[in-house]
C-alpha cells in the first residue's frame, strides 16, 4: 500500500502559496519606478497624481534595469525596445509636447520669436537632454548665443529659454516652429511589477491620462 506523507506534499504547496502572496503584497506595496527625462518628469508626476490606483515614483536618474516604466521621446523608447530593455508590444503613444520660447511675464524685451532673440544677441538657454537635439540644431543653425542647462529651475528662470511646454513655468510663451516631442511609454524588461507597469502605461495612453499629462504645461 502506498503511504503518502501529507506533510511533504503540503509543505511545498504552502510555501509556494505563501511566496506568491508575499510577492503580490510586495508588488502592491512597492511604488512603481518610472524613468523619465527632466523634460518630461513634471508631466509624468502630474499624470500620476490623477491615477490613485498606483503609487508612482518618477526618477529621471533611474537606470533602465532598475525602473519599471520608461517614459521618453520616441527615439529613446525605440532604442530601449531595440536593445531588449523594454518589453515588445508594451509601448503606447502618450502625448505631443510643443516647444515654446519662454520669456518673462509681459515680455519686457518685446521679443518676437526665436530668430529675433538670436539676431539681437540675447542668450537663449536650452535643455541639456537628448530630446532637445532638434532644438539645439535649430538654435545653432540660426546663429546667436545659445547655452545648455540641465537644471529645470535654471531653464524656468532664464531670461530667454527654448523649452518644451512642460518646463515653461511662469511667463510668456511664444510659439516656435519646431516639431513637438513625441512622447511614448513602455514597460521595462527588468520590471518586477509587469502587470502594474502595463496598467500605468495604459493609463498614460488613455484620455484621462493624456489630459493630465498635457495639462502640466498649462500651469503657470
């Protein structure tokens, strides 16, 4: 007669169930880490505030292997997918952020646009970020003085700044003939919260998520 030791059978099952419950609990309790460049971080944070179902921590310095979600310009997300750092078919379009020339409130220098600022020899401050490549090329191609800054606070306080709307801050915003930043989001391959990460990416791509994301640049 075959005698089954129920302790030997049930113990691994119980341990497996306990481990699964612990993982699920840890996932629910751990904030979702979102890698976003300083250009986009304010908008990701604004969108996360409108998604109470998840705790989100936006970290521009997080490595792709240490974050759950990547929110970036189209070229950045495409590169992550091609390198296998992001899960295939997890990427979604989120928003288009226009570029503006930000000047102090009231536009005391009466700047008409980017060409006018450069022609007058005014220093134009640009973001030091890969997503600002075309903006830098435009400024360099039209001559004048241009300087890069990595600190969002410095960009907001500059007398003249060529920035995406998400970093415009207070002051006047003058439209610029520059292609908007195409923003996408994707789940990173190293995420331990894949289901939660996918849900957050889907939220960003939803109408409420896109509305919260793009509204961050409208705040003065």
